[in-house]
C-alpha cells in the first residue's frame, strides 16, 4: 500500500498512527506527496494528503476513511467498535477533533497566506470560537476515554500537537488543565510517539 505522505500534516499523522496501532506500518510505503514529479492530483482530484493507494489499486481520500480502512484490514480490536451505537460515538468524537483541527488550519492559513491588511478579524473570531468551545467539549470527553489508545485519542493528540507547534491557541494549557495533563500522558503512547513529527 502507498500512503502519500507529508511529515508536517496532522491528517497524515492520524492515518499513520492508526496504521502503527493496527500492525500495518511495515506494509506501508510512504512516498512524499509534495516532491517534483509526483502528480497526486491524478489519483486524488483534491490533491490532498493523506491519499492511500491500496494493494488492490483502490484510491482512498480523507484521513477518516483511510483510518476506517486500516481498522478493517489490520489486527487487534476494532477501533470503530462492533455495534452501531459505539461506532456512532467514535465517529462523533473523531468529527469533533477534526472540526477543531480544521478551524486551527484555517486560522494558520489566514495568517500565512494573507497580508495583515487583508485578514478578516471576524473570520478569525469565528474560527477561534470553534477552538474554545471545541476544547471545552473535548476536555469533558477525554475524562471518560480510558487509557487504551483509540481513534479519539489519536485524533485529539494529532490536533493538539499541531496547535502547539504553530502556536495557534496560546494559553490553552492554562484554560484547559485537565486536557493538557491528558495530552502529556497520552502523547507518549507508542503509536503516537512513533508518529510525532520531529521539530527542527
Ligand atoms: N479533511 C482532509 C484534510 C486533508 C488536508 O487538508 N490536507 C492538507 C495537508 S495538512 C493538504 O493536503 N492540503 C493541500 C491543499 O489543500 O491543497 C483529511 O482529513 O484528510
């Protein structure tokens, strides 16, 4: 299988961490997606990472779908659960982490891509509100998650690492101390430690 890869992408990291957890890392090639000569848009019209090309020649786009595929073919307990209610709960918890990460990425893009005079304070406020309310909701969820690594753990750790790395929400640790303590404990679990980007 080929997982088109970018070491800085938190969405790629989510898929990679699930692959490690499901015993699939050895079966993954990780071609760099952003090198000259790689035309990812031929496989994925959205030209986004992660994109997975399976051994059967199927192309999967979206990290959440790739994580579900790894859960289907990998070893160990089913991360998305066996019954519809558990599955809905995991998908909902995952969606919340993705939504917060999406808002963080939009904040970063606004700052990176636009000149200061072109930036919209209203847009930033709108995204920042999603961060604040999302963090509050996630803080209550992690209190109930248990120690065994699952999709919500992976989603939240990858999201929090990205936000910390790019200083998108300074002060979150003081505002959400239980979430900060959970993050520091959880990020050291093997699949998360092994997939953590090396900061230079
Ligand atoms: N919802 C997508 C988001 C993927 C995404 O936005 N990836 C970024 C890298 S972090 C990307 O490839 N951006 C390139 C672009 O938008 O042109 C997922 O979960 O896979």
